[in-house]
C-alpha cells in the first residue's frame, strides 16, 4: 500500500509540478494485483490514469484569461465557456476522463484530430480548440442546450435523437453547465 501511495504521489508531482509536463500516464492492474504505469501503452489493457485536480490561484486565473480571449475571438459568451470549463475539468489542464477526453475543455482524441489540436495539455491550445469546436456546435444547432449536449455526447447523438439525447450523463451535464452559467451571469456572485 505504501508503494502505491509513493507511485501516485510521484505521478501527481510529475504531472502537476513546475517541471516539464509529461503526456498522459496509463495504468493497468495485472493478474497478480500489481499496478503497471507507462506513458506509452503497448496493449489495450492500459487505461488513462485519471487525476481530477481543481486548478486554483494563478493557474486558474491564467485559464480564465485564455477563455476570455478566445471567447471574444469566436464571439461566444465568456461566462458560458467558464461554466463549461468548470464542469468539464475544474480548469485542470492535465485532466483526463475515463473515456480519454483531455485537458481543460476535455476534448476527445478523434475531435482533437479534426480540430488540428496536437498539444491537448497545453492550456492555450486546448482552450482555443474547445471554444472553436463549441462555436461550431452553436452555429450548427442554433441552441445552447443542443450545443452543450453535442459537446458532451457528440453531434451525431443530437441529430439521432433530434434533441438532447436521453442519456442521464448528458442530461446532467447540460443541467450542470447551465446552472453554473446562471451563477456566473453579470449581477450574480462569482464562485
């Protein structure tokens, strides 16, 4: 147990420290119960190591400034994007979901390819690509709820169901982002 804690602490330091940023760390538990970690998974048994941080201080403020910049550039409501980033990753630029979505805006690898995003853990690149993608969804669906549902479940699912898909995760996601957005609107107290 102590060894596992040492390994996890080392990974946290390596991925959240001031030194160079590594890529995604993958792991799998062998049949003997031993955890194996790598940055280069060679078999399908490896899964991304999920560390959900909660950016604070200057790191969070830097990401908020990036959101402000790119939201203005793409003509998207800054507070809506702040809410989306909060729900997606709590502004954690190193976040990796169980499904493999990466960075502040939690962009899936296939979508990264479509967007030309080659550095998903670079906050500026990730935020720019995520806002650009969300703007594309807003333009396509013409509705904030549908754009959020498409961001979470994929545009094909919104097309298929002709609205917000009936997936509990997607419905909760849309609700959570809109609730956070309501808190961030001018005149509301920021949290």
